[in-house]
C-alpha cells in the first residue's frame, strides 16, 4: 500500500532556546506533529528543519513529497528565497501544503496567498473554542461540532488572507475576538490548508482533536495525480504549430525562437 509521503518542516529554534517549549516538545514540535501523523497507517511522515542543508528540502526529497507541513515563527527571514520558490513550484505542480499557526507569516504562505497575511494577536493563555463551520468537510471528519483548547495565543480578525475556497473552522477566544482558523485554498494543482492553533508555549500538538485535524488535513491535501512537469514554463507556439492554420501579419516585437521576457 502507498502511504502519503509527508514532510513536517519545523523551524526548530524555540525548542533549542526556550525551556518551556523544550519541556512540552522535547524532540521538537516537528517530531510531535510527525508522531500525530504517523498514527495513521495511510501517512508516512518524516521531518525537516531549518538548520539542515537546504533546510532539509533538497529538490530530490521535495519531488517525492506528497504533502508538506510547515511550522515556523521566529526565523521566517532565515528561510532561503530559493527554497521558498522551490516549494511554491511543487505546490503549483500538485504537492499539498499545510501551514500551521505562526506560519501565517512564513515566506511560502505569503508567496502563495499574495496578501499581507497579517492579523491581531495576544499571548495570554486564554481559552480558544474552535467551531466547525463546514460539517461534511473531510478535514473535520470525526470531530465534535466544536472543541476547546484551554490555553492558546489569540489570533484575531481581520486576517489578511484572500477569500478562502472553504472555511472549515472559526475560532472564538476568551477575550472576545474571532478568527478564521481553518481555511482552504487551491494554488495551481496544489491543495493548501492553513490551521491556526499551535503556539509553542502550549501543548496544542498533544491535543487529540488537533491531532485529528492534522491527519485529516494531510489526507485532504494529498493529490494522487502525477505532478505537472515544468509547471512554470511559458513556451512560445510558433505560427506553423498553431492548432489552426494562420498567416503571420502585423508588427512584431519578438524575434523567432526568442525565449520571451520574465
Ligand atoms: Zn504563536
């Protein structure tokens, strides 16, 4: 049987520098997330971190990846633009992408959304109540109509994202704000899901409902079709290769065989 090949990418900074985070996630947040995914026999999850060569995402590895899960916070700026573009091209070609929590400001998410992805926030350990707003959505399978996280960071609207394809969860926070906390997109052939919870000083990725969402979202994002080859190519179609016979006419800017502008 073919398991969904999944890479959990973790920035892996606060686990090394903050005792609270290390106590909750002794093997790193990425390892806890991968553990949750590997509870499903249909998923094979491995991890990659910022500190590895090419951030653990060399092209050969990414080419075999069905779904990439991304958690970053403090070190978004240290992620290489070349690798961001590499990931974006894999998404357009059909790889799934799950962006978690503070990944709303990750370069890859902003690149794919094209909007600021900003929000309001507060770190006060308040209760978050997530409401399922799309009850038959596969990402919400097996969940109650709402669930709570006793301690979370608040993210509030307005959230600077494009209008989602689907909104699967809306969060309410104890302090009164609300937030679109589970939203889907299609970018090229790739399925993209943003899921809000996961502040590193709270045990969010040990929560059973959150772990269910992680597994569901990987299965939802998986695209079994073959990757689109050369997804960013913009080939010229010469006159003699046009589907219908035409005669060239009018003024010309480009020379025959020219690559064109980028
Ligand atoms: Zn946070």
